[in-house]
């Protein structure tokens, strides 16, 4: 279904995110017919480029980072006709009046800040000062949303000087992932799971976001952040919220975000014995973390594993184990809900213990597997075996699911529709920092150094021990 006509201004339009994700994503929406004929995209950046030059850059970006199944010959030219460019000085006066001439009255107006947070305030202020934005306009801001609680509060305060909360779209692209939204469909669209979704039946929950990439060219940014700020405070926290929250009354922005906020506020502070930091080593042919960043003695973590508790009626006593890292064995993101043992085995001790595990795979090969226990086939008596009830979303849903929109595509269309459900509210971001800050401060005050781990492994041994001590084990990263 096409969205309403819009004018989308992308600040930082020549940057990496715009080239890799935003512009190719908009092209795919155009090909699929969702972007209306009279939508306009206006690139804005410092570079003194003209519209032709920008269109060439967009054409290259779409070729490199993907058209889609519906992108037929000739559509790229039609898409490019909808694109303009203005050189704008974010901190000065230059270019703003010219940018304004591109905007049409009565059209949905969105401004995407694909720039560092240091520029958010200047952009917001100028949008108002030069009369480009009004009370109906929307602004989209990228992560990192601050560095800690104080900086996040300051950013919120600056943005709110110029825009209302319902005009601010804070992106966490994990919320735009198909399977992440499926989490809510699985929980709240089925009768089967929700009655068991609590401490009485769930032994523990594991959330893993494992990556094979290193920090490569992003060392400058990453070394100041580390896995805790880069992944846990936002992406893993959002997954935790969706898996743990109470059923919202409606699938509407504030209903959902109120419930997520309650989860973050119910998180206990993490005991430092329950958290492991790691940093990948060099191996024979590849440099280690410290060669990717400027500081050869960096103690920034590229891996974190931790055990958390949510102190509320539903989850008291059920641990949530989170882990994420770079340079691990496989790119595999999964949420696993591990149910408790049956209260009594009628098959006797020789049948062993078996547990149901619901695994939700976020990427790659999005899908769900429910491990169930059955009788081992054959005449050998009542021996039990675990088998997977496996569902790959792509296979189950057929061709319709072949081209799942990328997270960014979906989120940008939601901005145009004015739907904030999959965006973070200011208080959520602040609550997440309020939980994260003491963990990082603890590392600093104890002078803690991350444990080295081998590239291609599952992280440091201490992370395995974190679960072994509790008589549990991580699921394989495959
Ligand atoms: C980004 C982080 O937000 O998410 C990156 O800054 C990380 O460090 C990326 O690699 C992971 O996203 P995805 O969609 O590839 O899982």
C-alpha cells in the first residue's frame, strides 16, 4: 500500500549509512510501489556537489547495495528523477534557504539526521529558525543516542526544545527486523506460548547476537563505545524488552513503549561477577582488536556476556543471559527460551532429562524451532529423544517472504506513516543508559581489562563459565 506523498531530507546524505542502507532501501520501496510517484528525496550534506553528482552517487549505491526483486530496468532512472541535492552548512547559515525551496506545503515532511549526535542540536535549531520544520514535521535520529545517561538527557532536552516527543523518531534498527516484530506476533498472536511465559515454566532465557565481522574501519568510533554501548544498551536491551514485557493493550506506540519501559526499570543492577568482557586476539593471519584501533593498549570490549534479572512478578528468579561480540565463530542471532524440566518423569531416570527450547532465529535464516521430546523410534524400549519442530519463515511463507524489507526500509515507511511503535521513546533510552552506566563505571573503577578470546571462537572461556557455574550452557553459535 503506497504511503502518502512526502518530502524526505537526509542530512549526511553522502555518508556510509545513507549509501548502504537508506538510499538503496528507499529505491527498493520505490520498486515495490510503496513510495508514491510524487515523493521527493533531498540529499543534504557538506560536500559541494550538484544534483547530477548526487544522483550518480545514489545510482552507484543502489547498484552496490541492492535493488530488489521488483526493480525492473528503467525504474532506477524514474527513482533518480525524484532526488535532489543541496549543500548545507549544518553549523552555519549556508544552504538553508535553498533547501527550503525544495519543500512543498501540505506534504508529509521528514528530516533524517544521518549524522553524529554532535550535530543534532544545530540541525534541529536551524530547521526551526529557517522555517523548514513545523509542528507536523518529523525528525529521525540515529544511534548512538548519547554516550551515557547525562549525554542522552542533554540530547533529549535539545531535541525537545524544537520538537515534540511525537515528532521524534529514534531509530534502533533491530526493531525494524522482520523476526523481531515476529516475536510480538508469536507471543501475543498465539494461545500456546503466553500461559507458559513466566518464571514458573521458564528456566532461563538466552539472547545471543554474534557477529563474525571485526571493527575494521570503525575503530575510531568503536573504541570509545565497546560492545556494551554499541550493542547491549540498545539492540540487546530492545530484544530483552520484547521477550519479557507484559502484553500491551494494543499494538500502538505508547502501549508498547510503556511496557518496554517497565521491563528496563525492573532490571536489577548487574553484579560484576555476572558479567564477562572480552576482546578478540590476533590469529596467524589476522590482526587482533588492538591493531584495529589507535590505542595499542585499548581495554575496550568487543564481547560481553552477562546474567541479568528482572525483578517483577512474572520473572523473579528466571535469569536472562545476554551475549554479543565481534569476530565470533558465526553470524548468528537467536533468542532461546529454555523451559523447565517436566515435574516428574514417568519413564524413570534412564530416560534422562529433556527440556523444551523455543528458539527464535533473528538472522540469518529467520525462523523458529521448538524442541520437543518424543520416543526414539524402534524396539529399544521407552527411550526419549529431542527433535526440532522447525519452521523457516522463508519456506513456510513461500515467495511472499522471499523479499523481506530491510529494517531501514520498513522504519522509514513507518516515519512517513507517522507510526512510532518501532521507535524508542526518550524515557526508554534514558532508562537503558541508567542501567548501563553503573556497569561501565564499575569496569573503570576496578581497572578491569577484558579477557582475550580467539577469533572464530565463542568468546572467552569465562563466558562459558558464567553459565556452567549455574549448571547451564550456552547454545552453540552456528
Ligand atoms: C550496529 C552496530 O548498530 O549494529 C554495529 O553499531 C553492528 O557494530 C550492527 O555490527 C549489527 O547490525 P546487524 O543488522 O548487522 O545485526
